[in-house]
C-alpha cells in the first residue's frame, strides 16, 4: 500500500507541474521547491536540538502559532524548523521571527523523506490539524522520533473511517500523540482502535485571544472607523460580495464597511469597486486620512485582517457560499456578532455560536439587512450578542497549555528511554 501511496504522490507532483504552466499559485509551488535541499543543507545546523513544526498553509500556521511560541519559550535550547506545504503560508510567514529555519516541505516521497530526516535529524515533529504525509510519518516513526498531531479534527466521512481505510488508520497509530479538538473526534478514533488521542481543544482560541489583548494599531483605519458603526467583512468571495453590496450601497444606514477580500488581484478589486455606488478607497492607495465621504475601505493587503476587527461592531465572514466559512473567531474575540453564508455546518464554533445567538447564517441580502437593522435599533440585543461572542472565546481557550503539558511529558519519556 505504501508503494501505491508513493506512486499517487508522484502523479500529484506531475499534475502540479503541468498546472504550473497555467496557474500562478501552482507555479509558485513548483518554483519555491527548486534547489530546496541545497538551501536546507546550507542552513541546517551541525549540532544542537531541532523541533520541527509543519503547517499546510497560513490558517494552520496561525492555529499552531501559540504552540510554537510557547515551545520556544519553554525550550530555548531547541532550534525551531518550520515548514509549509502551500505558498500562501510560506510566502507570508517566511520571515516569521519565531522560527530559526523556514522552508517549503519537500514532496512526500521516500527519497525526500530520507534526505530531509538525515539533514535535520529533529528530536520532535509537530503537525498541525490536517497534515497527513504518510511517508514522513513512517520515516519519523521508524527513527523513533516523536511525531505529534495538534488541533486535529476528524469526521466520519474521512478516508480513515471508510471500509477501505485500514492502512490509513494504521498510519494514525504511528503518531506518538494526537490532540483533538472535540469529543466527537476522540470517539471516532476510539471506535477505529486509535488510542493515542486526547482532547485539548482548539489552539485558535488561544491565538485570537492573544491578538485581542494587544492588537496592532492602524491609524488610517482607526480614523476611518472613529465614531461610526462599522461592519468588518473578512475573507470575502464574489458570492459574499454580491450579498453584501445592497447593504453597503444603502446610504440610509449610517454605517461604514471595512472589507478584506480573499482575492486581492487587481481585476477582483476593480470589479468590486465598479459594483459599489458609494465612495470607496483602497487601503494601499490611502495617503494620510481616509476622505470623510468614504463609506467602504477595501483592504488590499494580506496579513492585516485579524487585527482589523478591533475597529468594528459587527462582522461578516466569507466562504459560506463555497466550501465553508473562514475564521469567525478572529472577530468573535473582539465581541463582534458574526454573519456568514449557509455552508457552515462542519465548523463547530459556528454551530455553537449560532445556538448561543452570537452568530447568524444568512442566505440573501434581505436577511442580513434585517438583522443589522435590528441590532442598530436595539442596543440591548446587540450588546448581548457581542458579549456572547467575547465570552465564548474566553471559555474555550486553554488548548496550548494542555498540548504543551503533553509535549513536555513526551519529551521527558523519550529522553529517559533514550538514556536507558
């Protein structure tokens, strides 16, 4: 089965290479790995301890970041190696100061795994959420290197739990520890015979809470929002923007909007502005204060969104008309009632906040406008929803401490067994 898996990986690599002739993102994925092992060989230390953290992309990095930073604080004798699978993670965080070495992950082939592990020889490997590269997992397990999965979440439809999933379930048993977000995930693993798991919760709660305590300041945005009711619209796609346009264009509502589209390409931003009948401005072009008559401020820069919710009173989170919503916790931690589209069911935080009346799913512009008007008309109802969101994040934080306790115990056990 491993040979078949490795063959599929090679087919995947061929597909990405072909796609690179047409897709800028695929081209970036391919180009980013050119000369990768040479760069690694030049950077890898000849002595000392290495802790390897791997994230698929930017979202997983933000999820794993509290663990990385707490590990660095608790174990300063370790150098941290951080790898990314996706360009959207690597390109944005390649200068992250919390890691000593940052690279793309080499493709998961047996030869690459052997070269990578011989080069870096990590004492610990931590994968975040959904990363299951089975040749890497096998290589780490074979070398008795502890490998841990954090903030994981499992669902019945995943291949691990299908009739053909025996080999995949066996690979999960090679993790030294699996920290899952919820009881449902733990139950699924238990029924499948995987007994190396425990509930930690979701480290995203720790991360967004940290951000809310000391957010970065953006003076131009602060002046734009001052004294106004502001809706922050994060990671929006065209379908989300079509739903938002009637609200943004309704000048009878005394509101302003900060919108951070998921795609910030020129043609996407231009189309959005063309559909706005009110005054808009691009953040990148703002020199000095935003003109007073501006109603919509378009954030065409990456990496700002999680900090921008501090300037809002309500939030709309994109993705709910596609595969699923983006991070709603970044808004909730600032006490913003959250709106999103209908495709939210696989996100427990969305379901829970809806049940607590802190989040609201909308299918059309009319629904959104009616709810916004109800908040504007009744401060008590709005304040209750805002406090619900803020308290929800406070209640759920703490996963990082549980994971770090587990990692510390695991490292002690490994050190003791290695000295015997």
